[in-house]
C-alpha cells in the first residue's frame, strides 16, 4: 500500500460506523409518522388587547394560571389574571392596574416570599410595574420603577447571584437593557 492510500484510510470512519448509523436511524421514531392533536380552542376574556402572556401557579394551588399584559391608548394598562378553575377552564379575569400600555408580563418570586409576583414593561409610562402577590390570586397595588424610554419587554432572573430576582427591561431609546 502506498502512503497516499494509508492517509485516505485514516480519514475515513471505520466500516462499522455505517452499521451503527443505520441501526440508529432505523430505530429512531420518524417525525413523518407522528401526529399532533389539539383540542378545539377555547377562548377566555383577558383584558383589552392583550399583548403578552405568562403562565404560572399564581394562587398556589398547583395549577397553571394565566397573566396577561393588556391595554391600549383608550385604556392605559392593566394585568389580567385568570385563575385555573380545572378541567381546562378559567375563572373570569381579575384586573390590576399597572403603568401605561404594558407590552410584556413576567412571573417570578420577586420579594422572596415563595409566591409568584408580576412584573410588566410599560411602554408609554417608561417604567416597569411590580405587583406583589398577597395570596389567593390577589396583588398589592403596583409599584413603578423608571427604566428609560419605551420598554417593550421584561425578563426576570438572578443576574448578580445574590439569591433574588432582578428585572431586565430592554428599552428603545437608548437601545439598552437596564437591570433593576
């Protein structure tokens, strides 16, 4: 054997790789045969022109509840909370006032008491609203925190490793993310 053919042989995978690949592909479920079925969609009132939704166990009963950011120029802004009633249904929405024209909503334990609080990015009032959960799906009045011009989203996470959630809303002008 020449040196060129030895080099080519080392570059090619061993013959058994083909058998292993064939076995994996043959045993792997085919996406073409999979079927996805959804139940008929159900609609629930959720405030005026909802723009964002978050899911979490707001009332602490083990079921996922819904929070939406809602508002337009005629109705400045609120968060609608729909508590899970079981069986795929939800209780009528409860509205909580926030800043003007909320564009995004996030759920997290902001105050560290073990239940989910709400944060919204309010585009027209240039702030973030925080609603602290008082239990049973109720919230204290919103606290506003100025964040810059026209925030359009909000995220929660422990960015500085101190054990509590930080709020991160990106803004349009200047185009920045500000941590609260």
